[in-house]
C-alpha cells in the first residue's frame, strides 16, 4: 500500500492566525503600559544597544512586569493566551443557514485525508510560546516553535530560553523538513540528508505569514519548490497594499485575505495545493512501477 504523502502547513502567528500582537491583548495592559509606548521603548532600546529586538522585548516584558508586580510564571502566560482572538474561520462558526461549520484545522485535515494526504500544522513565530500553548488551538499543531522563557526553581521567568527572529525562523523550517523537531538536537539538523530521505520535502510545504519579517521563510519555501502565502487583515485596503509588494518582488506566490472560512480564497487555495500534492505523488508512483 502506497504511503500517504505528508503535507506541512507552517504558520506565523501574530497577524496571520490572530490579529495584532499577542502581548497587546492582556499582558501590556496588565503592566500598565499602552501598546505604542511599549513597542517604542523596544525599538529605542534595540537601537541604543544594537540588540536583537526579540530579546529586547522579552527582557522588557520581565522588567516591566517586575515594576508592576505582575506574575510571570508559565501558567500566567498561558492564561494570557487563553482568550486569544482569531481571524474568522479559524474556530468553528455558524454559516448563513445557522449550521455549525468546523474550524480551519479540522476541515483541512479532513480534506487532506479524503485526498490521500496527511496534513500537519506547525507554528514558527517570534511571539511567546507559552501564550500560544495556552490557546484553544494549541493542540492542533504538531509542533510550536516560538520565543520562550527560562524559569527558575520558583517557576518564575527570568531569562529568554529561545528567541526566534525573522532570520532564525528558517532554522525551524529545516527542522520540519528533516523531521528533527527537538530544538536541543543540533547534530542531526546539521548533517547532510538527501532530499528523498527528508521527512517533508519543501514541495509539500506551504508557509503562511503576514509581512516583511516573514520574507526569509517565504523565500526559503518558495525557492525550494513549496508555496508561500502572504495574508492580510480582511477588508483593510492599506494592509492589502502593504502585502502586494511581496508578490511583485517575487517573495510569495499568493496574497490573500486572512479569512479561514469555507470557500474563501485561502481555503480554496490550500485545498488546490493539497490536490496538486496528491496528483503529483500519484504520477510519480506510476514512474516507479
């Protein structure tokens, strides 16, 4: 019996699955700052010290939490992620006939199964992993790669344990490609592995992101035979225009609204790519007879 091809959907998180930045919903208000002031301080500090802005924002989260006497244990971060908002269609919803439609991940998994393709979902994000782990959709992902904290013996966050910026994101796509998912495993990820022996070939990948910080991932997946999709907040002309330069410059294959409902452009595009993977695998199997 022919083995099902594995198809990886790899997502950024903020601005891709959920609007805005995850820190802005509950955490920044909890430390008694407004969003604009927080990110401005991150930017200024990064420039002053020539520091990575991901490390800076993570340090600033801890510094400001200490001043505001806000707890920063892993469970606290998970609570911040619990009530995350998502783009339409990510979660189950009612259609015009008041029928409940399954959420994005279950629908795409079922479509893949009908097409003879095993679908896997991954997150590669500069956001906070502990917050993503606290969301209602966390269990839908085979692996979540995101920035995270190191906790002391009291369970309090004291330092970044992993900081993922726009260039280091590509490392985790190679991990998915090679099936080397453990971030502490450094030997296998650096070993040469023939393309035909890799767990998920790039041609079976789609990377979905929302902007310039996703460009290295867009290019990596696209240039190696996969597909890259830039999404933007629906019904927002400015956001669409900002995304369109990515397709003009050859960074992505498609620019689509971040609308995950049935029969919308993103839904149709992903299903078409799944069909292509299934058809290509079938045709390739005929050559091996």
